[in-house]
C-alpha cells in the first residue's frame, strides 16, 4: 500500500469513528438521567419535537418530594388508568422535561404513554390543544422504571408561560405495586379510566385526587431564570393549611414577589423557586418502611435539594417536628448538628443556604414549656449566625407580640402550628430578596 493510499484509508476510518461518536453522544444526551429500561417501544413519538429550539438555561419550574407509598395501591398501583397531574409553573420556558419516581414501588413501574400540555385554565383537566406533546425517554414512548429509581424524560419543545398550570399525564397498563406519591399537594389532579394520555378535552377525567403521583419535577429551558432556589422543609413549606388550588404557599408568593421585583428593575438574582416540603418531615428521623415513608431531612437532602436542576440557593425550614414528635425531650444540639450537616453538604456543592427560625406553637396539642425552651435555644443559635449563611426570621414575623410563644391570631390557621393564608403571605413578604445574592462561602 502506498503512503497516499494509507492516508486515505486512515481518513476514512477517522470519519467513521467521528460519525459513530456523534450518534452515541446524541443517544446518551437524550437519555441523560434515565434509570429506566427503554425496551418497550423503539418508535419515535409522532408528537414529540425532542431537541430544544432555543437557547436558555435548564432550571426547576416545579417540584414535589416523593413522600411515601400511597395506601390502597399495594397490589395494582394505577394499572389501566391515566394519571393527570396538575402543577404550577414558577417560571416559563421554551422546552420542558419531567422526572418520574418509583421510589416506593416494590416492583418495576411500566409507563407506556406520557404527555405534557398547558391547561386551558385553572381547576380543569382540559388542555390547550396546540400544546399537547408526547413525552419520550431515550427516544422511546415507553419506559420501565425499576423499584426505588427515578427517570428523567427527554426534552420536548413546548412554550410554558410563567404562572400557568401544566398537565403531566402518565398511563401504566399493568400492575406495579405501591404508587410513589406526594400526599398534601394542595392542588386537585385527575384520573381517567383507560389510556387518555393525549386527550385534550379532559372529559374522561372524572375522578379528582388531592395527590401528586409519580411526578416529582418539571424543568424548563428558560430565558427568564439563571438558577433554582429550593425550599426544603416540612408542612410549613408544604403549605398544608393553605387554600387548595390557589397557590398560596409561602414559596408561591415568594416566587411572584421576586419576579415582580426584578421586572421593576431591582438588582436581584433571576431565580425560579421550587418546593421540597413534606408534611411531618423531621431532620433526624424518618417513618417506617424501606425506603422509609417521609424520609428524614438528612437522608433526602442530597436527592431533594442538592440534585435539583441548577440549584443556587437552598432555604431550610426544618426542626419543629423534631421537637414535637420526639417522645422524649428533643436534644437541641443534635437538631443543630443535623442542620449544620446539611449546610456543609450544600457548601461542598457551592450552594448558599438560608435558614429559617422555628415558629411558635403554644396552643398546639404537643406544646409543653420544656419543648418551648428547646425551640428558643435552637432559634438563638440560628440568629447568632453560626448555623446558616443568612437567616429569615419567620418566628419574629409571625409570633404574637403580646405572647411570643404563640402565633398571632390572624396568622394562625386555627391549629396553633400552621399559618393561615395571611401567615404564609407574611412569610414571603419578610423574606429578604437581597439575601438570595451571592454564593456559598469559600471553604478554608
């Protein structure tokens, strides 16, 4: 072989390798984050335009932590039914992707059909017809999610307006065991018999549900946001006593407040805000089962806070349940050590942490003077600046000025622990938006 022919052959080989590498890269990128098996459907979806059409940054627009296994679904799961989750977009985008979780499943979850669309209005299962998109996973319309795993969908082109309700629908034809769900959604979603995944009328969705099932995150490719703020907490963040279908959690109101301030010209970070609260959550202890229902803050922090998309800041509001649900008197040092552990984990990822003081609960059935003393000791340490990078003083903002051991009456939902809508609004209003600036302190 001549040298010239050798060079030609070498060039041809290199071209083939480059072409194969490009094909492999595209395939891997499409399946990024998938833990599932795409063995059911090798056809491209006819409604899916997978490649993002515009520039932007991937951020979290909505999220909910997987909280446990839904009672009554131990055998059949949601077999033969379409689950249409309704979620509220904190920031808009031009492409979207979702995360589905089978964390609490005892067997593989088969999803043969999934879709995303923008709702025509609030409080409805009807979709805007021109927004209906079929979702794919690694290029396939079907996915098998192993027990204990989650999966990230491919990106799909869809314009999602900020503040819109988004419909994410899944269909599972076979029994899958316990359904991974978020119990206190404070948002009505829908269920239909049969595969009505791409139905836009919503007429078949005759069953309403207060749960979010399987769906744990909605990300968007956004030109409106440069990063994500994760609110990590318990029922006070979950918004358990806020008005249903009204998006009156303090995180919802804070998101609107930040957006309005930026639009008015204030120099503030352009961040989306997602909610990772679980009612009843504790820092140190989780529930029963494997994995535990309502996993402890320490165990779920990496997944539910640090692993969210493009996180810049985490806001932690945890500790009240460690005081109230401990059969013995809680140790404030252990609670503070748990908080500092989470802060250290966030700092190792370059993430800033803002922490909240613990609000009062006198009048609640779990109140005792000894538990109040623990709360006050923890708050004193939080205010000292020795726990978090910055502090939001929910306690001072919502307590009764004449009796600081209890909530102010108009901020109290009635159970003397959880705020009213007015109380949640106050939590958002006293939050220092400038505190979102900056990053984690450098480790020495």
